[in-house]
C-alpha cells in the first residue's frame, strides 16, 4: 500500500549549473514494507530514486534527505548514493543500475523527501546540485493532506478509519454506527439524555455548543439589564 501526496518535480539543467546535459533525478515511490506491532513504534518503508540522461565517463552522487513537514526541530535523515560510470548506467536495459532502493524506519507523521544530483568531482557540500531538486511528500503510518496527518487505523473497529472517524473515535465494540461513525451510545453520552434527539445530536458536541451559546446569551442579557 502506498500513501503519498504532493508530486515529483523533475529537474532541468539551467545556465551556469554543473552538468553537461539534461540529467534528471526522480523519486518514483515510497511504499510501506511492514506494519509495527504498535502504531507508535517506527514504521518500515522503502523508497526508490531514479536518475536518467547521465553523461558518459562522468561519476555522480545523489543526496537524498527526509525531513518532517513544517517541523525544523528534527534534523532529518540523509543518504549519499554514488553512481559510477564503470559498468554503465544500464538506462536502456533492465538491470536497474540507474535506480536506488533503500529501506528506512520512521515514526508516524508527514515527511518530505528531497533528492539532488551532484558531480562527484566537485565539492558536493558546498556546490549547487545539477538541475533543480526533486521533492516527494508522503505519510508514514497514515495519510497526509495539506500537511495534516491522519491515522489510517480503525481504532474502535466501526469500519471507519482515521480522519473519517473524527467524531466518534471510541465507539464501543459491536455497536451499529451511522455515516458519522457514531452509535446511539455515543450520542447519548454526549447529550446526557440517553436518547437520540435528531439533528441536535447528529454530531457529538452539538448539544454542548448550544448550552454554551445559551449561557453566553443569558450573561449578555443580564449585563444589559444592570
């Protein structure tokens, strides 16, 4: 199963950049390898990076980085992949010498992968990459939409997973639920009446919202009378 969002950006060679052709680097996929016994543990995933249109008799290094989306407190992970001309890149055959596969482990969250291609003969840490950066956004242990992480688990066994089960994530086992993933006992515990009051309890928390609104209105009236 593949959980991903965003898109690849294939680089092009610009004026003044290293490289003598149209070398490209692309992240093909990030896939789940196996599921941990507990969701809070690290998950094993595998990624594949591919290079193409490389120049003859030139050696390259691809640098792959993974960082948390919108979180700079974690330093991230990085890998260096040396691509030698010796033996050829096998772009026209199926030996896949121009592809790099690697398995990694991370805790659940939203991540972004950066892949850059460099001339091995240069100062990689202090030089610009060949072309632009390829990026790939993905979720570990769930899905990510607009940078927000949602668990893919059906934690209460009601048939709805992750963000589909926002209203009632703790429904008792074996109870029938509606399209919101909520059972009669969910509505009863929220309203405090033990009965389904229709629209007023169609979404847990609605009754509480009405109570708060009524209390604020009463306080406002009392203030005006004073």
